[in-house]
C-alpha cells in the first residue's frame, strides 16, 4: 500500500513549460506557496508547537489559499467586452 505522500506525488499532472506562460507560472508559484504553508503547519503541530504559533501559521496558510483562489478566479474568468452597437 502506498502512503499518502507517494499517492499525491503520483497524482500530479505532467509539468508544463511555464516559462512561456506567465499566468501558469504564477499560479504554480502560488500553489507551491500554499502547499508549503500547509506542510509547515502540519510539521509544527506534530512537533508540539504552542497553540498561539499554530494559529499564526494557520492564518498565513489561509491567506496563501485566499491569494491562490483569487488569482485563479481572476485569470480564468472570461473577458466580457461591452457590446458596441
């Protein structure tokens, strides 16, 4: 049986060439930031950090999630141009 880390690694889509696509590059950067914050929070909890520190880390994680979601929404919405009659 595979552990959850191995399963998550294998489930990721193939890497695309992000050097030519700045939107995809920024989205991946924000996604990695969000994942890094979550991983740091989980490790801190496992190491027995104080509740105060965990709450602060959780706040930075949720901020990273918000930034990621806002960016994805902003860059994936179709552009609606006013109709000119």
